[in-house]
C-alpha cells in the first residue's frame, strides 16, 4: 500500500470495516496536524496586487 490511499481503499485492502478505518485515519491526521511545527516567515516577499472586475455586457 502507498501513502496516498483513501479510507475505502485501506478498508478494502485490509478487509476492515470502513467506519473503523475512517476513525483511525482521522486520529492519525489529527496527530500529524498537532505535531506540525509552526511556520516562521522571514526575509522579503514580493506580492502583486491583481484585481478583476466582471461586468455584464448589455
């Protein structure tokens, strides 16, 4: 199995109940987000301000 599988693919491959797999994958995702380090930005950033206006033609 690869790293990019859906819950239904995992359940099918391991012959498990889809709701059990969804619960476990949810727990894993929450753990990954909780451990993700905060991003510290520094240096210069260049931004372009782009605006579009859509009007109906008569």
